[in-house]
C-alpha cells in the first residue's frame, strides 16, 4: 500500500479524466488516496456524478461454468465462443494457450473447451446447433 502523498498526487495527476473518475468512484482507494484523488478532480474542474458511481454496478453470479463444446483447434473454439457472446451467453475458452503452445497436448487435454454457465447451457447448445447448421454463414458472393 502506497502512503506517500507526493507519489499519489503524481500518480493521479498522470491519469486521464475517465480513469481518474473511475478510480474515485470505485470505492477501492484508501482515505488518503481518495482525498488526493478528489483534490485532483477539483483541480481539473471535474465532479463525481451518479453515473460514475461504481457501487451501482452489481455483479450477478449466474452459476458455475460447464463445458458446452470441445475443439481440437483453438480457432474453432474462439469462433463458437464469439457466436455465444454475440447471442448474449457468457462464455470463455479454456486450455487454448496450452494447445497453442504444444498442439500434441490437444488430445491429451480433451481439446480446447468452451465454457458457459450451467444455467445457460440449453441456450448455448441452441446457439451452437444454429452455428453447425450454418445459420451464421456469410454469403459466398462476398456481399454482406
């Protein structure tokens, strides 16, 4: 934890306005750091507003994550993960870095996994089925 007021003043002075507003509203600063950051805000003529208050942002826990699909190629996994995210399903990739480092590990690890919350598994399976049917395919003529 940094307690040197001169260092904190320089640190907050070097931040851009958005980052400074975010830090001040995050609730993660010590009293000393918060007071110095507020002084920097006042120097710049900025004010904390309700919209920048980080306490308004609540994290919603859906459930544990489960594997919805596995691929030998990290690229295929990333494409499907992107389709899931575009459909509003939270998703992430597991083991892609291992497989990219050593392709022979792909089979040993069971491939690259696409993970989604257990509560969204049915929705994710529907999106993947649509992807496999070609519902997301682009036209061959190159015109979007």
